[in-house]
C-alpha cells in the first residue's frame, strides 16, 4: 500500500466496508466479505503506512475494528484479522511519544511515576 494512497478518506471507506461486510446479508455478501478480509490482511501488512495518518486510524479504523470485535456473529477469520490489525496499529500509536499527546486521552497509557 503506497503512502500516498493511504489517507483519511481511504480509512473512512474501509470502516464503512467493515460495517457492511458484517451487517445484513445481501446478494454477493460472501464475495464482498472475502474482499474485505483480504483488504484487512493487506492493511495489517502495511501498518507502518497507516501510522502516517494517525487521526484517521483513531477516528475511523479503530472504532470500526472494535465494533467488529464486539459483534457475537462475527466470523473467527474476521475477528482474528481485526485483532491483528488493531494490535499492529494501536501499539505503535501508544508507544510513539509524538503521537501519544496528539489525541484526546492520549499519553501512552503509563502513569509516569
């Protein structure tokens, strides 16, 4: 995934795709869901590129992944890829001092004492 392709609009679209893939069935749902899973795997492999747009990751992608993980009817493959992508994006954001203070509630999660 090239850095110039990975922007806030792409991550907002991916969040919409995640919601649609795990929502109500429609004609072609299984093919669409397979494509979304492939997209999640690609994003997971390109996690450093996602960190170029941390605000979009925090405001669009991570909430969609959390919603996907909270649904009881989500498939095991979807949950695995959602957890992997969540870890691959969230941990570097939390550990990076430059990004830790740029989001509400940020700070790396450590008590600092």
